[in-house]
C-alpha cells in the first residue's frame, strides 16, 4: 500500500511539473516507466493524472474561462488553435500510429533539437501580448506547431511557447497561450482514455483519487510559479536541462 502511494506521488509529480514546463511530460513518463516497473501505473491512472492537470489549469484560469462576456474572442481563438492537434491526434490514435513514436531514440533527438529551437526562439525581441495581438492567423499557426507535440520529447508546452516566441509574444503571454491551449489537449487525452476505460472493467480505488488530487496540486503550483519565474528570467534553464537530458539518453542508447 505504501509503495503504491509513493509511486502515485512520483507519477503525479512528473505529470504535474512536466506537463506545463517545456520539457515534455510524455517523454518523462515513458522514460520513468521504462526504467522502473511501477505496479500502480495503468490506463486509469494515466487518465487520472491528466484529469488532475486539467482541473488545475481550469481552476488557475477560471476568471478568463468563465468570464465569457469579456473573453469570448480569446476562448474562440483557443478552440481554433486546438483544431490541428485534435484532428491529427485523433487520426494517429485511431490508426495506432501514435505508438510508433514512443521510442527512446526519438525522444533523445527531439529533446535536443526542440530544446535548441526553444533557445533561439527565446532570443526574439518581445513586444506582443494576448489582449491586443493574438489573432486567428497567429493562433492557427501556433496550433500547427502544437501538432509536433504528438511526438514524445518535443513537449507540448515547449513547442507552443517556442511558436509564440517566434511570433514575438513576451514570455509571460507566450506561456499563457501555451497553458490555455493545454485545456483542449488535456480534455482530448482524458476523453480518449476514458473511452478505453469504459470499454474495459477498471476498478476505481483510492489510488485514482490520490492521482487526481496530487496531480492537481503539482500542476497548479507549477503553473503559478512558472509564470512568476519567466517574468524575471529567460527560458535558458529549461534549454540546458533538455540538452543534459538528451546527452544522458544518448549515452544510454549508444554506449
């Protein structure tokens, strides 16, 4: 029982932190799962972890999301920006092609390549913000970039922040765009997972509720403190982390 609780907390920590930071949650979960055989890991737990992150981001941006009168245009843009990921993601899921990318060699290269891309994108001069400069064309292009996140190691947060920085949005607003785009992505992932769960006989137990609650807490505080951090500092620390992670993976793979 204690070991199961520890495993859930570790998985929740990985999900909550890596989902919203530009370091790829899917890559970390795949790597950890390959290194350690967590007995508590299952489809139901995976869905619970994503659901916890979804609740956290909904709670954090509750004002923007539920103030439809003043944020109707923003919500419309987020939906438009999510269409490419939802469509391509669903097609890859239905054909099982999405599992072809779950290879540690692919993760190593995407971690490195898109980390370097993030570095150069973060050097762009910044002056745009969500309230005045986010439009239909820009959010659709950012949404196209987001499709790349279907490949583990790219990082959904990383590629959307990179795209927003390429379009000259300041770091804080680039991150807010990324966070808001995560909502439809997490809804889609949770819905597909829930569909599979309903087709099987899963047992909803205390570990499910623990996964949701702990993932919620880790996700919420990650978003909160990340926005504080990037208001003062660059994204270089995440670039260095990705490069170090890629080097370690290369050593493991090619040694």
